[in-house]
């Protein structure tokens, strides 16, 4: 099936860059991708683009976007907190609905974007949520950010996003977490909870995917999954070890075909779409 792609600046007064992936015909449902902002790197950009195209071929419209403070979107990263991340994602959902007319929506959250997707989905009863290597706790994000900053300074190299929770390779010249108001939000925890709290009570379908190394879910993720199930969420899990690390910088170590295909099939099935079988590029 042919896929159409539309790129536009939207919102205001600070405009965001959006990329929309559309099926050839009317869309049956929509998906909003919440990236590992505000320091999303090329590894996950490529993965989410391939996921979006695969879903579009299945009849699902997908909206991707750059958060404010991440060029070419407007805004200064220093002023970006958790509320701004959630508001950006909400604006992306509004745009998708305005451009396509879809009623049903699902959400994808990548790393720290998992907390954003969870908060946004809470206002949409029963909406499916798929998470890739989700950040599960604000404190863990800060600890990993501090650890990687120390390591990168020791190596006299640019600071990158925390490997264990985000997995992104920060673009050259990007500000790190501690240059933004998001660090304060995560530290004070008054404005952002852990992943289970942000998801809220069930029921809803949830997919938790580990992209880090290992044959099974990390014990911490296992605990998060158990807590979600206890709250009534129907949780599926998958392990696709395509992330690695070199000197604190995450690098792709395996093809992401299974990650993309598995997530697309899961989302399509819960949105009543027909999964695309091949040609995900």
C-alpha cells in the first residue's frame, strides 16, 4: 500500500515540526509517537519512522514531531519541562485528528517519551500504549544522566543522554538534561510520577518492549509490568535486544526489523487494522 508523508510546522506561538505518515485511503485510526525528547537521537528517529510507515500501510495514520527546543521546532530547551513535553504531544494529537478525522488513537512512547505517552493516554480511556525501553522512574533518569555526564567528561567527549533509560545518541551540540527545566521537574517529582502512576488505572492494552541486551525482561521492568497488571492493565511484553553501548553512548547492535514489525502488528491488531507484512522502509 502506498504511504503519503506530510511535513509541516504547527501550533504556536512556538511552532513544532511535525511529520505525518498517511495511508493511501482514509485512515482507520491514529497513533502519536512520543520520542525520547528533548534530546532524541538518530537511532530512534529511524526506528519510529519505519514503524510509522508500516502502520500507514496498514491503514493507520501516524503523527511524529519534534518537541519545542529541538531544532527545527521553536523554543529554548532551557524552558522545557514535563508539562511542555506533554503539551507538545497533545498538540500533535490535535493536529492528527484535525488533518485526518480519526477518532480512535493509540500512543507510542520511547524511553523518557514513555512517561509523556502515559500521561497523555490517561485522558483517553482504553487507548493502547506501546513503550520502547521505557523510562520508569524520574529518579532513575536523573541518576543515569549524572552518571553519563561524569563518564563523558572523564573521556573529554560531549555529554549524551542517559544510556540505561533513553538509549539515544545526542546530536552534536545538543544541551543535556541538566540544561533544561525538565531536570527540576524530575528531581522534585511533584509534576511527574513514575510510569505506573502516569498510566493511571486500567483497563487498557499496554505493550512493554525491552530493546536493551538480555534474553528476558530486566527485573526492574518485570516489577513495573507486575504493578501494571495489578492495576488492571492488559500487558504484553517483548524483548528485542537491538541496543548496545560504547563508552556510555548507545549504539545499534542488531537489526530492528522484529521490533518494528512486532510493535506495528500489536498496535494494528488493537486498532482494528490489518498489519502490513513487509516493506517497512
